[in-house]
């Protein structure tokens, strides 16, 4: 098996859950005039953004641990915990921005910095929950 085949095998083996959930998020973001559920709390759309990216963050960090422990990712640190956090935040924030930005071209949708903030808060909360549940255990 050559290096490219190995990379593709690792890529699909570890990253397919992240790719699928990213597709779900992007699909919902592409629906024109989409109105979220109304449950009487206000800011339901922000809650949906938070939940979408909270789930995305949990899936990403779970899969990143498999890749980093397999030594297939290069990040700016040799500490697996720092690598996971850096990689998840970098990719997550870029994805959240791209997801919001593409909505400028969807009828009835638009770029909303508060939605982006909710996305990033969801990512941050997923990190917090992950650290709390991993306390005393292995972070990889």
C-alpha cells in the first residue's frame, strides 16, 4: 500500500462521521426560508446552531483522538490534548464561518454573526464537556 492509499484509508476510516454531520449541517443551511422550531423560549435558531455545532465538536474530537493516536495528523504540538483542541477549533471555526457565509446566497437566509457566535459557543461547550468527562482518563 502506497502512502496515498494509506492516507485515504485512514481519512475515510476516521473522518466519515464528521463528514456526514457536516453535510447534515450544510444541507439544513441550504434550505431557503427555513424557520426553526418555535417552543416559546425565544432565540430558538441560536439554540439550534449551538446544538448542531456541539454535536459536530463531540464527533470531531472523538474521531480526532483516533487519528492523533494513530500519528497521522501534524499539529503545532506534540501533546495530543493540545493537538485535538487546536485542530477541532481551527476546523470548526472555519466550517462555521463558511456555513454562515454561504447562506448569503440562499433566499430568505443570510450571514448572521450571532449564529456564528452560537456555532462557536457550541464548539467550546463540546470541548468543556469532553474535558469534564475525560477527567482522570486518557485524552486520546
